[in-house]
């Protein structure tokens, strides 16, 4: 009977998620209170925006599929197949995040400097090498593979999103019906579905992603490329001036308080989710054993993980349904149903409540319910925080700032790995760990309310985060405004 709740949960969730995904547009129109759209003349920008979305998601899903094929099974591969002890496995995991933290210091700069598409292609190569390394039993090769995996992790969390946002802005898709917010929601939905059905060869997926990128992605930089062009002294002077201004803007992004507020929020939430993924198997197993003392069974980890990913899809779809312009258009003055910041704060607070409940609830059903609700919040959080990053950080330094923002999270994970390793009495620790997670999430919600204020509605239809600080100083004046005094008069 105890095991049945997991299968019943999955069997209920799968058709619900399938129906929600299939009828997403219909539900969206219904909530907006609009009828089916009439036939209109073809809009080249709308067609280009839809093609852009398809082009990005095709590559992104292959990349995420290769990642999901590796991470969920790495621990069991090291412990069971390679019979490594717990301390060695913890050292391998730590080497991944140490490499990620160290590489974050320079990977972002190189990505902005030499091109984000190139960085995505480099990810495919490095990630494939990291996957091949697990075919060997020699510890030095395994460590090298984990180091490569850490560098690949930094690229995955930096280059792809940087390319997406910069390309979106460059092509002017803010004037289309494809909002950046809904695009991030689609990414999260697709990622979770991929996690459920991932299967195949890792290197083959990376190769396919690389080929698609070469064929369909254009390059974008944080700095304008000048290699291979003939320039006069005046041209060199202008380029040097532009690069100095871009570097100045990059420094402004790095020292902007909102960037580090976002870094703190992501460290708290993603760090607590990492701890949750570490502790949920033993927590549910312990509750199952208490509820069924006469049974000697193991909870179905694969079924539970699939349920988590399925309900996370519902969270991402909920974000898409709520964080939209009620008119269905991104022009005009109508307001959002809920702003991305409100959704982010709600996800943080409800997640904190879920961790508090998990710390004290003893029943198996209650624990599973709190964990499922936590994954709903996770589905809302991911596109919310991606939207904020995309709005706060300038394109000129996007990859560099993204990589630096991830360093606190990597350090958090390294510390967590060390503190959770070497103690077999984990059953007595998960309650205190969940309470600490709840406190961190409440602090993150407080930081969000204090430092991530929503500004006035922009002409594009987005609720923008203001670029001015509390003193009213614009930290991100445009490069063109600084180069052209006539333009600068209109910028302040």
C-alpha cells in the first residue's frame, strides 16, 4: 500500500501534464478571456520569432538531454559499478564544483570576448570528454573527467542563456508576441519533460547539438569582433573607446547591488534544492519504514523522480499562464496578472513552508505532498529568476556576470558535500537541514522584496526592473548615448 502512493501519483500526474502541455494555448486564451485569434496578415517578425524559439529549443533540449543522462546516475555508477568508497565519491563530486567555481572566474569573460555560440560548441566537446572519462576505472582519469564536467557546468549555466537573451534583444523580438518571460517558461517545461524521457548516447546528443548550432545559430559577442578587418587610426580610436565603455558597463553590472541580490537568491534556492535532492530518498525511505515496519521494501526512486519532474512541468506552465500580459499582446498599457518578481517571492516563501513541513511531518503521504509542492515552486522559480537575470544584466557583460553570479552557489555545494560526507547518521540530520533550508529561502524572499523592485511598465510591454539605483543614478547608460552627446541628452 505504501509503495502504491508513488505509482498512483505518477499515473495521475502524467495525463494531467500531457493535457496541460497539449492544451496550453487554449488554457492561456481562456484565462485571458479572449476568443480564438482571427486570421491576420503574415507578420515577418512574428514568423521570425517563432522560428527563433524552435531553433533554440531544438539545440537546448539535446544539450539538456545529455546532461540529464549523466547526472542522475553518476553516484550509483561510482558507488555500485566502480565500487568506490563514499569519501572518494564525495571527492569526485567536490572536484566538479571546485572546477566550476574556479572556471567561473574566467569562462564568462572568454565567452563574451570570443563569442557565445563558440562557447556553446566548446561545451559540447568538453561535456562529451567528461562523459567518456567514466568508461575508465583509473582514479586520475575520473578526477580529470569531473574537472572537465565542472567547466562544462559553468558553460551550460552561462553561455546558452547569454546567447539566448542577447540574440533576443539584438533581433528586436520584444516587439513581437514572444516574450522573454514565456520563452524561459517554455525552456523549463521542455527541460523537465526531457528529464523524464531522456535516453540514448551522451556523446551523440552533444554532437547533434553542435551540428545544429553551427547550422542555425548566429554568433553574438559582448565585445565587437575586430579580427580580420583593416582599420585606420581613427577606427582604432573609436573601437578602443567603445571597448572601454563596454568594460565600464561590465564593471557597472558586476558591482550593481541587484546582481548580487540575484546571486544570493539563486545560491539560497538552488543550494537548498541540491540538499533536497541529496536527502529526499532517505527521508521518504525512513517515513516508509516507519509506516510499514513489517515490510522490507525500497521506495521506487525512478518513479518518484519522474513525478517530481512531471509536477515541475505544471509549475512552469503555471508561470507561463500567470506571468503574461492579459491582453495577449506586448504592446499597450495593460498590466500583468502577476509580475515575475511576485511569482519569485511566492515561490521562495512557499518553498520555505514546504521545507518546514518536511522537517516535522512524519507521515509518508505528508512528506511526498510537501516535496511535490516544492517541485511546483521549482518550476515557477526557474523561469522567474532567468527573467530577472535577463533584465538586470547588460548584454555587453552578460556571460561574465552570469558566471560570477554562480560562484556563491558552487561554494555552497562544496561546503554541503563536505558537511554531509563521512557521517552515517544522516537520519538525525535531515530535520535540521530542512529547517536551515527554510530559513535561507525566507532570507532570499526578504532580499527579493528589498532589492528587486518592479519598475514602471516599459513601452515594450514588459514589467522592467529599473536600471537606476536608490539615488536615482542610471548604472547602465547606453554606449551610443555616451558616444553621441546628442543622444546622451535624452538618456537620463
